[in-house]
């Protein structure tokens, strides 16, 4: 599908809307990629059908499937495909004229071969057709019209030619007479005999209908043979050879149950190798409506089950019947699926080049501005989709390589070098049906033109045009999705609403939406083996093994929970989730954010990309002595998704940059050093996103930065210098926070993370070794920057609070382990003694953990107070 702008770009800033066709035929060069691919498949099918018709000329009785299903989501371009196919085979030279590309010569040859072989019947759109229409007669009338057209064209003095013989003449053997017989007989076969008719007359009509049906299919096949032969003579002569293939395009098949069921019945009734049907419908709707048709038949016939179980059995029977019917009428190989438009092609829309591209228009719409640091960095609407300006060149290159290497996103290889670097949410939002993409283009262009026009009255607040577009796209995505009724109702009227000033806002009180994590394992670092007698309490408790898991973050999946009925939830479709996130971030950028919540943060958005896994054995923890405790590395709790998108994008590029050998099994003692490097890179990545640049993580060169560590053969020496660089970066961030923070913004969130979580990051819960505090320890004789001294002073002041945080994190890790879940299930849901047993087990494990990892003293004191760890007499083999 393509579009032509409403007015020329130089026509002035005034926006003048003009009517646009819902669907129309386009030339090959103006079509979007999914429609082109669908047309290629359709032409290949028609060519194979022509060859099959010639090969089966002398075959006997056969059961034919002569229907193709063009399926796709609503607005994917099914109607455009049908109209363009008709136009292409009527005038293929105009269809491919001026189109570049290596596939055009082969396409031209195919169309040239098909042009004389295919005769398109008048398209049938079932949406305006009455539900009780006689579709058999409708088909036969279209066949007769196609047969009659060349005879009308031969009339003398411009007058239409008359039939050679009366079509009302009984027993006429010519083709027109046979078709007329079939048309008149169609009323007996298709339509029900009225129950009010006299019994004797009704019996005679039933006998007549049975007689007609008994020989209808052979008569129809014989008539279609004559029709094909008659239509072939003007094209190929009377000597035989190639014959014409009739094709009836049927649009909007899935508009009602009666239409869909009757069309399937029609295609089976009139199967002929000379007649093909091209049906356009959504596959899911097709399947569902067929199920409802059989379910309706079972209910009407009185065969439906009673009660909940009976209804389930009825639906199961209807589903099996529908699947069998569709497999016979439309085998899986007889289906052409139209994909959604890829996001990079959507960014370049319109493809005809006769209007400003969508990406260019998005760059002309301004986001809200204010004192918040997010607003200072994010300037235009395009910044919420395109990360090109947030990534350093080397990071962007590695991220593109990551996309190419990922099979799930292999289509990204089709992106052009000058295309934007869309992050995952941007791809979700811009993966659209063709019609929705056209609507988005018009909506964005309308807002751009209206923003450029002189304001009448008070000018709207900056960012309101973006809010209108995002909220409109979100509502459309909800309406066209397959969400259950309760979910769409809650999104429309409970979450997406207006405030007291009539402005769009998101109401997330009660946390109706939560994030589901989708990650996969990228690599593992294993800690070197430890001496059982030197790091624990003998036989009572010990750490059996520690691993560092690097996980690759895949996607953002949002779950909607029903506020009225607890326990019921629905997965938000990709396009709905994409536009919800976009709208959420836009509303959070206002000086007064318009996302309502009773909590500090409305959504839990933090991705989980690194986890330290410990296997702990505690002999005194009765029932479940073995626990696998997981400690996730947590980034700052930012309020918008865009920061997490930058963080995950840069980290994914980092995983591509480090070689496979870096994570491969090698010297066990070297694993701890590599874990230190990953920890330092993780902190530097967070600092780059938290700072004023919001990204631009610089990996440095062979003399400094990440690259210096990766390219050296002396890992430890270069790592010491890199850790000092990371400490300096942390100090600079502290200075930026003091200078530019405007309250509860991105810099304030970074300050909370530096104060509360960074000192815990180097403790045994997160490290491969128990003494891994070098990242936060300033070497002797090195003077730290002012920001670093300020941060250490905060840590010393907050020492008791940090100790409580650490204690709680350990308890949380033990409580969410699989061993804890097994114990909860074994104890049951009751309170009292069961609860006491569980918490006693949990306390035992927590005490055992600290006894194992803190046997030389409290490592937290060494971080926040600079103290030297000492032996703690409370944690010995005699006193576990």
C-alpha cells in the first residue's frame, strides 16, 4: 500500500484534509514489501494452476481444492493485493513500468504468461452482501457476465450483440443455455423451502431440489469446460491448447458467520479446475467463525451439551469439525499470509517518495520540556524510537551485529545503513499493518502542519501533539487487538483516561500492569573451587559453588491484571505494549508527570541481565538444607522505559564485543579477574545512562577503557587502571548530580543507586569471590576526586542502613529460591506452626550464609568504613 500526501510540501503550513480511498490498486513500485511478497506468491499459484489445468485435461473424477486464502491482520493490505493483482494482469506493462530491482524482469515474464491465461471475474465483496444472499447464483451470474462480454463487444454499429439462442429455451446445449439452467436451478439448491408452503408443493420442490443436486456437480463441470473453451477461442484459436482460467476474488469473507460458512460450502460445491477462488480474510477470524458455525448447528439441532462441561465438549467438537473442513477446503499450503510492515520500512513510509517520510515527520514534533534532565536530552518524538544519538559509533556497530546474529530478529539485516537504530519498543510500535501505518503517517503529518500554522488563541503546551498521536495509536491498537473484553474495557476507561483539565493521563494506581521478563543465557563464569575448611563452618554450612550468569535481554512483555477479579490477567499484544510504553514515556517527560500512581514508581521496569548464583548447604536447616540463591544485579529504578532501552542496548553490544573465549572455561583463578572486569563495565554502563549524555558509553582504545582490557595479555594490570577509570566516572556522575539535578529526575534516581546499591554490588552476594572489593577501594597514594570523597562520606553515614539492606536482600534471595517454594508447598497455606517452621528455616539459612561469607569479618565495613576485615570469633566451626 502506498499513499499520496494530501498537498504538496510547498503548499504552505495549512493542513487541508482530503478524502482517501480505503484500498486501491497500486503499481509494483508503490507497494509495500508484504504486499509485494503476497503478490509473488499469488502469481506463482496462478501459474501453477494454469499448468495443472492443462495437465489434468483428460483426468477423471477428482476431488479438487481450488481456493487460496490471502490472510493477515486487519489493514494488512488484503484488498489492496486483490485489486493490484487484477490491475497487474489487465495491463502488466503499466504495472511494472519504471520499477527498479532485480526481480522485475522475472515478474514481467510471469505476468506476460498469465495475462492471456487468467480471466478475473467481477470481485465479490461480502461485507455489503445480505446474509441470506444466494452466493451460488451470484457466482454463476458473474461467470455468465464474463462469457457474455466478448459477444457484446462484437455487436455491429456499436450495439450489443444478442444471444444466439434464447437463454430461456429448455434443453439448450450451448454454453449460455447450460449456464442459464444452472442459474435457475441454484434457487432450488441454495435457498431453504419455506415451511409455510403447502405440504404437497413442498414435497415436490424437495424432490426437484434433490434431483438437481444429484447431477449438479457433473453439469457444472461440463459447463465450465465449455466456458473455458469458449473464452479461449478468441485468445488461442479453436484448435485447442491453452485454456482460460477463471478467478473469482472474494473480499471480506470473515465479516459474518453465514458468509464464511456459505463460501466454504460454495467452493466445495462448484469445484472445477477451470475456476479458482481467491479469498481474503483474517486466518484467526476464519478459524473462529467456522467453529462458531458448527457450534451454532449443534445448538440448533439439539446436539449441544448441557452445563459447563457439555458446552466445552460442544466447542471441542465444533473445533475439530472446523479444522477438518478448512484442511479440505483450504489446506495449509494453499494459504498466503501477509506480514506486518517492518519498522524500518515504516520509518521510510511513504515508499513512493512523493511525501515526507514518517521518520522525518517524527523529528519535527517536539517532546515536552522542563527542568527534568530527561527532557533536556530527549528533544523530538523520534528520540523515543531511534537510539542512534544515544550510542557511540562502536557500540552502535556491535548492536547492529547483535541484531544480525539473532535469528529472531534476522529481518533487521534488511535495514539500510542510513536507517535509524530502533530499539525493541520502537520496533514493537512501528511494526504495523499497512492501513494503520498510513493512518499514523496522516496523523503525524496533520500535527506537524497544525503546529506550523499560526496559533488561534492560547498555544497548546509543548508535547501535546505527541500525546494525541500516541494515545490515538494506543486506542486503535487496543480496538484491533484480540484482547478479551474486560482487558480492553479496563485499558480504555480505567487506565487511559483524562484528568480534571481534560488532558490525557495514565492511571496506574493499584499496579494493573506489570512487566514479565524475557531473557536467555549468554555465558557463564564459574568461581574457582574453595577450601571447605577455610571459608565456612565445617560440616554445618558451606558454599558448594558460585556462578556468574550473563543473560541477554530480549523483549519487554507487559501483563494486564484485572482490577475487579484478582488472578485474571492478559498478555498485552506487541503493538499495544509498544504504544503504551511510548505514551507512558511521553507523559513522564512533562514538568508535572501525568502518570498517576500510589507508589514511588508506577511500573517495575528494571531488566534482569546479570545474576550471581550460589549453592549453599546448611546442615542445620531441617527439611531443605540445599538452597540455590540468586542475586540479580539491579540498575537504578528509572521512571521511563527509554533509559532501560539504552542500558540493555549498550550491554547487548558489550556482550558482542567480548569474545567467546573471554567467557570460556580456562584458568579457574582467572575467572574472578574476568568477573571484576564485567562488574566494572556494568557500573560504567549505568553511569553513562545516568549522566547528562544519557548513553554514549565510550569503550576507549588500546590505552584506556573497555578495549584496553580486552586487548591486553596482562588482564590484572590493565584491569586496575580500568577500575580507577570507573571510579573517576562515578565521581564525575556525583558532581553532575549536585550541579544539574532538578529534584525527582533521572539524576536523583542515579544518586539513590550510588548511595544504596553500589556498595552492596561488591559484596560476596554478587561476586565470584568473597574478597572482591577492589572496584570501590581507592589504591594507597591515589587521591580520589571530590565526588568520590562525597560518596564515601554518604556510605559511612548510611552504614547501619546499608547493613539492613544487605540483610534483607539475603533473606529475599533465600525466600524466592526453589527450596523455599518446595517447603511452602509441603507446609501448606495455613499459618501458625507452619509459618513458624518456614521462618525458622529461613532464619537458619540466613545465619548460615553470613557465617560462611563473613567468617573473616564484615566485608561491608571494609567498603563503607575502609576497615581491614578481621576474624569474627562468632563464626567458627565450634560456633556455627
